[in-house]
């Protein structure tokens, strides 16, 4: 598997969390998934749907991404997600995050193998 797809899974997929996340979810997950190693990643979204359903977003029609490329695709249905946002005043290596569960359509960028490699929105 190519590194872009592997990194997307590591940074954005958390299919098996069945319950609403508690307030410590992002603090634990951002560290566990290696997004606090060199710096605190400012914003990151975890998706609580199956990998099959998230990969299927790549079969939706192409739309323009925020960076101007056209390899983005929007999910047909809303998905269960958790947004992690770095709190003001949080300093590396003590990265502290606000945990915000939500349900919304997501936009991913897909590579030539039609697998997600970037989360656009
Ligand atoms: P990324 O580094 O942006 O993209 P992310 O999605 O986890 O990582 P490598 O080789 O790793 O550098 N790629 C693309 N990127 C952008 N746009 C298109 N169309 C595209 N096509 C392919 C991972 C890889 O995807 C490649 C890109 O070259 C990378 O390759 O968001 C910043 C980060 O925050 C996340 C999403 C981004 O991380 P921003 O500000 O650029 O939109 N994020 C952001 C999030 O998870 N949730 C959010 O709500 C927001 C706002």
C-alpha cells in the first residue's frame, strides 16, 4: 500500500469507536496516532465509519479541492466524525486538544488508486 493511503488511515480513521468520545479522546488519539511528535498538528478530524464506506467516497464525482486540484470527492451521506482542535496556549510537547463530535458530509482527496490520501473538509 502506498504511503499516502497508509498515512490517511493512521491520521483520520477510527472506525471502531462506538460511543461518543469523552473529553480526553483527542489528547489520547492525537498522541497515539503520532500527530504530536515534531509539533502539535493544529486541527485533525477522525472518521468513525468503516474504511469501505470512506473509500467509497472516491467514487463520487470529482470536485475542486481547497488547493485548486480537482481530485476531491464529497460523501453522499453525513458521517460520524470527531474534530480535534489544539487549545490556545497549548505548547509542544504538551499538545492539548478540544474534542468536538459531529455528524456531517466530509470531503476527501483521492489518489490514482482511488483511495483517500487527504481530508479537505
Ligand atoms: P495533508 O498533508 O494535507 O495531505 P491531512 O489531510 O492529514 O494531510 P504528502 O506526501 O503526505 O505530503 N494530496 C493532497 N493534499 C491536498 N489537496 C489535494 N487535492 C491533495 N491530493 C493529494 C496528505 C497528502 O495528500 C496529498 C498531499 O500532498 C499529502 O501528501 O489541512 C491541513 C491538515 O489538517 C487536516 C487536513 C490536513 O491534514 P488544510 O489546512 O491544508 O486543509 N484537517 C483540516 C482536518 O483533519 N480536519 C479539518 O477540519 C481541517 C480544517
